[in-house]
């Protein structure tokens, strides 16, 4: 029996509503597969905190739960993928995108740069679950660790278990902003599910985090995502 092997997954997109669990899954995948985690939300928050021109432009959109304009986002990612950590030893561009693309024009920009995804992992979660998750979410501005006041409370309330920094309730994790972000997700990001149908795998993101991760990891393994550049080089020439 012959079977067509899918293209090895070097460029991976994590797709899902805000709060679907993309960040948690991404952190685990970085360790397992040695991919660079490109989170546009984290990059923008860093730019806002540093007061860069991008941060100043982005802040108002982010606080309102709206998307930052495409041209700013496309420029941000175009610069980021040039960094050495996105190149495997064979020169192949490898990354795990989290939060980008979020619109059809952003997906077009990726394709035009010959950086379209080999694999899209879509974490599907109901809006009601997302609202419960995000209203209680607390984030560490020091190391990025996520907590939840009910489901994953820190040992000392308000303090990060890992680095001792005071946790924050992000301004865009307030209920009004969450509902706007969900509306933006369905209207602007939803069409990407159809756009990427040929390379998209759906995972039930409402499962327990460990089960979500197990399914994502087995999907990546079955799609040839590997940590070792030497193995990758061998498979590229065989
Ligand atoms: P996130 O942490 O991924 O939920 O992103 C937080 C906020 O950053 C979003 O609500 C948007 O305002 C902005 N943002 C992040 N990624 C993008 C993107 N690809 N396009 C437009 N806005 C974005």
C-alpha cells in the first residue's frame, strides 16, 4: 500500500480564539521540537511596555480588544522571521506562530514571503468556556507563566510561583474586551479555517490541558516535526 507522506512540519501555525490555550501549548512545543515561538501578542506587549513607536501605535487597539492594523503586524513578523533562531542548520525557516496570521491579508503576506504554513493546528473552544477562562486569567509579566484564580491558582495569591513577580490581570482580559476579541476572532480570523483546510488539524481545546498537549504532540510527530536538525537534514536528502 502506498501513502503520500505530508510535507515535514517546519512552519507551524497555532490557530484559536484568545484563551483557547495557544500560549500554553506553544511553550511545551518549543521545548519538545526546538521551534522558535513567535507570539505576536507577547511581542506587542513587550513593545507597549518599552514604549516603542510600535507599542504606542498598538496600545489603543489592544486595550479596546481590537486587532492592530495588518501593515504593522506584517512588518513585525517580517523582521522577526529574519532572526537566526528561526533558521534550522540547513537554512530552512522554522517557526511556531502563535497569534499570527489573524486576518486573510496577514495570511496573504505570509504566502507572498514563501512562508506559508506546513501545518495549522486549530484549537477549537466554545466562547462560553473562553470567557470563564480569560476573566480569571492572571499573567506573570516577568516570565510569562499563566495562572487562573480558580483552575491554576498560584501558591501565594497574586505572586508568580516561578519568579516571584506580581501577577497582572491584563486590561484585555476584562469581560467587555474579551467579548470584543471573540467577535473579532470569529469575523476576521474565522475565515482562516477554510483558507488552511488542506493543512489544518482540529483539536478539541476544551479538553484538559495535558490531553490537548498529547493530541497536539502526536499530530506534530505524525507530521514529521522533529527537534534534531541533523535528522532533518538526513530526511531532506533521502
Ligand atoms: P494575544 O495575546 O495573542 O491574544 O494578543 C493580544 C492582542 O494583541 C490582540 O487582542 C490584538 O489587539 C493584538 N494582536 C496580536 N496579534 C495580532 C495580529 N496578528 N493581528 C492584529 N492584532 C494582533
